[in-house]
C-alpha cells in the first residue's frame, strides 16, 4: 500500500502527463505519435521503433505516414467557422489535402456531427480510403451552415513514405517468461479513450522498473489495430510464446469499474483481476470476451491466442461521450486513473505470485510427520488446519507440484484462490520441501 504523500505525488504526475499529452494530434502514424512517445521517455526508458510505410504485415500493409499542419472552413466573409487549431478532432483523421470553394450541397456529405449530442465534436477516421472531411458540433452546424451558403475549405495535410511508430519497453525478470502490457496511442485529443490508458501504462511500467520481478514484461505503445498487427508480425515467435497480459484502455472515467475478460474466462489472468478487485474492495462490471474491442482482437487471434484482459473505468462503447470532444480532461480525472492503476498494480502483484514450484525430492510421498505437517488427532498442526492446511490440501498440493504446473493452475485444480495458497507454499519452502522451479 502506498502512503498518502506518494499517492498525492503520483496523482500530480499523472495530471501533468495528461495535460501535456492531451493537445497533441495523434493518428495511426505521424509526428504527433513520436512527440507523444518522446514525452513518455521522460517517465520510462521507451525504445522508439519505426516500421516503414508499405511493409506487408500479414494481410495488411503499413499505410503512408500522415501529417497535418492546419485545416479550416471559412464562410463568404472569410471567417473561420471550423478551425483545426481549436480542436484537432475537427478534421477526419487521415484526410487528404484540399483547398477549394464549395457550395453547401457539395460540402454537406463531408460534415460529421451528432444530433443526439449537439455540443460534441465527433471523432472520425478514414485510414484506408483516401477521403477528407470535417467534424463539428451540431450546434455549430446549425449556427454556421445553410443551404445557400458558399464555403472555402482548406486541409494542409501530407502523405509520405514514412513509417509507423511504436514504443517498446522490455523489463527482464527472474524468469524469461513474459507478460504483455499493451496500450494504443493513436487517438488525438480524447482523454478516456485512450490517453488515460497511455498514461496509466507509463506509470505502471515505472512501478515495475522500480521493483524486482519474478517475470519479464513486454510493454508496448502502439497505434490500435495496424500497430498491434505490425508488432505481432515483427515479433511473431516471441508473441506466440506469451501466455497472457493486459490491453490497457479507458481507465479514467467517472463511472463504475469494469473489466473485459480474456478469451478463456477460466484463465488465471481473469482470476487475478477479480481477486484484485475483491482485495481493493471495488465492485465491477464483468464484460465477457467479445470479438469487438481493442487489440485483444489481434493478440487473441488463432496464431497467438494470448489471453489479454482490460480493466476499465468507463469502457469504450459504454459511455455517452465515447469518441467525441466531450471525452476530455473534464471527463477524465487523474484520481480515477490512479484508482485504476491500483487495481492493475494489485493484479500484477498476483501474477507475480504465479510462480512454478517443484518438490526438492519429487519421488514418492513426503513424510509429513517428519516435517510436523501431519495432523494429529484432535487438531491439525497448521494454523488453519481443517481449511487450507487440511491433510487433503497438503497432499493435493504436493502431488500437483511438479515444476511444470504454475501456482494458479494448481489453485484452479484444487478449487482454491491462488493467494490463499501462498502461505502454504511459504511454509513448504521454509521447510525445504519445495523450491521455485
Ligand atoms: Zn477509440
């Protein structure tokens, strides 16, 4: 448990990071992505990788790099009625360059707004179809546009044979066995989805760097979908060997906690998350695995089958402001991010306990009475005899403890919680009966 001064300091740092990164215009490629990763390098030693445009990655091709300097729509009086400098959401991401005069009739199909959320600028993209468009609030649409209007539109964007940028941090532990922690950073000024996830991942990584870990961690910051696909293609063998991890997204809203299960609901990553929630005393909504969602779609595909869970606070699709300008720093708070960070940290601690033990002598049964482990008539010798310390549990644990079955798998087979096995393993280690494999 962190003390209050430490927590306050982290909350302050999270706030600073949110404010610094929020205004940057990000997309699936471009300089905004590099700027974001460079800022994160002040928190963690991220390696920045570049995958060139045009490279084939499985069924996909890395697109040309997109950068934008400015964009606006002017009315006949020359007034800017839509201005990219005021919000980077005003331009459909990956819009091609344009400079022309258009009638309302010609322009209207390229204007995106939400009648049901009149104050919000929606977030739209056109990554794989060359197109352009503007997004604006329905209020502005009604105020500034009319059927007889003439408009001057300008998008100063550029496509180039550049690259797709990825951030990677490998944290080696005692075991080479890796957990994956992945987040996506391709959204422009949107706070919960997914700047909150980017910031949380950086601070979680910093915690992991400060401690000695049993396992290794592969932490990646990627543009959603194409970035995950490219990263998998570039690291296929390693990714195939990863059993589980997290996709960190939407962690800072004011709503209820939730978590999206990994593809196998009985997998220990899900048990770890549920235990973490229980221990922290937070209620949560459980979203079963679904093929819609984030980069678990790639990581869980048949070639990889990595079980990735997501712990959220206002999960994507579930909140009204999703993919609009109202998903901003008034909606997300540094305190909410910190609260989700505590659950992630606890879940990681539980994963850290998921070690492999082996018997120091695997042959035949251990002579329990010699080690003071055999319950005597009238009561067991362990503090919780009859429960976990019962003869059955001792015998089952020592039977299953073969160096190849992890603690969580043993817990699953014994139908007990993993963290309740930990005192038993500590005792067996102390008595020299088992050791870490
Ligand atoms: Zn999104």
